[in-house]
């Protein structure tokens, strides 16, 4: 699975680079992602300088590459790895979609974040809630996939399991 490994390495490098690039923002980007209302969102945005806001908006090109990489990698790992093939059928079949769907939620969140940070839009509460909801869904799927990958690894490397 060299392609999956390359995509995983790319995703890891992009994630690390984005985290490093956005680290100066206080409150953090993660705090912004979970703001469901215009008021709470405004508290985060208004704590940033104009340069901070531009820094935030500039990271989206790399973030779209990141979500593409982790979405494709998740599909490959879930459909081609021995560890995932060892999982029960329904879990295995659904798991192939977890990271691609997380990437779709991430893309929608990114589009909304770009729109919400272009000009003040505090009179339209729905996009804030949808953006934060996409963030919750994205992070939940990423975390669940990570746990599932650990379970798959444990099942295939279980020293107590009979070997054929």
C-alpha cells in the first residue's frame, strides 16, 4: 500500500505545517471551529488582529489539500489493508466511508469559514451552526477512524490469536 502510505505522510506533513502556521492564533482555530452562534464566533474572531484573520484565511488552500489526502488515504486503508479486512463485515464496509465523509464535512466547514470571515455576517445564525456541526462531525469521524484503525491493528497482531 505505497499510495496509502504516501497519502498518510502527506496528510501528516500538511497537518503539522498547518498547525505550526496557525499556532500563534489565540484563541486557537480549534476554539473557533466549535462556535455555534454568531456571538460566540465573534468573541474568537474579534480577539484576533487583522493579520491573524488573514493568516487564518490563508491556510485554507493547504487545508483543502489535507482533506483530500486524508479522505483518499482513509478509503485506501479501509478497503485494502489486511487489518481492516479482519474486521466484521458491516464495520469494514462502513469504515471505508468514514474519512471521505469527514473530508466532505471539512470541505463544507472550510467553505463556510471562508464566507463567514470575509465580512461580518452576524445576522445569519444558521451558517455558524452548520459550520460548527460539520466540525463536530469531522472530528468525530476522524477520532472514530483512528480508534477503529487501532482495533484493526490489535486484531491482526494479537499474540494470543491462533496463527494459521
